[in-house]
């Protein structure tokens, strides 16, 4: 009963607000006119009416049990006619599932035509194994030193050609003018060995107490050891006035022609083979001499 009284009170308040709002709008929109003249014609009646349909609907929400909802139906709308709901959520759900199915099919086809590949890398594994042990090598023997020699005849032949001795001749000039001693000047030593100059000697003028001098190379005319003359073997005036020739160093390099024997490689191999055989036998006997009868 209490709820019914509350509902009736809410309805009366709603009607009063609705009537007050309509009166205000009519007063604001409709200009003031002179009051209508009463119709004097008999039987005429003023038939101006306005019908307002008001519907009150009470709904109970799931979360609130005593929530009252008042709904007014504007003119021209019939109460009780259900409103048509939008189909957009249903279409959206159907399109989503269709897209999901097509995506799964496309992925399976991709896996069929392009199967996944895997790369396998084999890394060899290395391991170091160390073995230790003891090896009995026996008793150490004293070191041995054996030597042998052998003389063999040389089978090679050699030849040495004769060579002339070479040296230097120094010329001294006592004149106050320069002089030239031509190449090929022959000089004879105290032992009769003749030498010849290899180039011109340009002698400057003397400046007392010093003589003008020049040294040139020379060689013995006859090849052989005899041309190896000692120092000052040549000490004589020559060639021009006031010119003196000396050999201030000895001549060397002169040699006689000769034939001689040489050692060939084959001679060395023959002698070495004989010595190796002899040394092997000697070494074996010497090592056995260091062993005891039990070790032998």
C-alpha cells in the first residue's frame, strides 16, 4: 500500500509539472488577443480540445528492485508497439568469425606451399687426451767416442796456368818542369826480371827539396814465380834526364804452370763407406764390453 501511495504521488507531481510547462509555452508563443465574442447563434458551441496521452510504465532492474520508470508517449505514437533493434552487432560478429575462418585457411595453405625450414649446425667437439706412464729403458751406458781415418788416392786431375806477378813502379822527377813517362816502359831489376808499366805516368815539376813523383801499376813480362821480385829490386834512372824508377812494394801473384791431382766426390764416398762399416763393428763391440753377462 505504501508503494501504491508513493506511485500516486509521483504521478500527480508529474502532471502538475507537465501542465505548468504547457501553460508557460502557450503564454510565450501565442500573442495576446481580444477575448472572443460570445457566439449568439443558437446551438453553436466552442469545440476546441487537446488530447494528451500519458503512459506510466514500471520496470524492475536486475541491480535495483524498487526503481520506478515513468515513460511518456508523445502524440502520434502508439504505446505497446515494440521498437526494432539494430542488427549491426550481429553482422559485426558474423563478419569477424568469417574473417577468422578465412585467416586460418590462408595460414594452413601458406604452411603447405612454404613449409618451415630449420638450419642445424654441427659443432665438432674436440678433447685432448693425455696419457702418462713409465717406460723402463734400462741402464744408461757411458758415451763412446771412436775415430778412424783412411787415406785414399785422389782420382781427379787439375791444371794451373802460369800467371805474371804484379806490382807498382814509382817515378821521381828532379826537373823543374813536368814530364810524362809513356805506358809500356820496360824496366829491368837487379835479378834480371823485366817489368812493364800498364799506364802513363804524369810527373809534376820538382819543388826542392821535394821531387815530383807519380806511381803506376806494372807487371812482369814473363809469367811465373820468378816475377815475384822483392822491394827495390828495380832502382835505376830511366827514360829521361833526372828521372828515377823504383818498386817501393814487392811484386806478387806470379805462379808457374803445373798439373796436380784433385779429390773427387766419388773418392770421398768410397772412403766414407769403408769407415762406416769399420766403425759400426767397433761400436758394437765397445757397447757389449760395458754390459754384464746377465744384461747380455
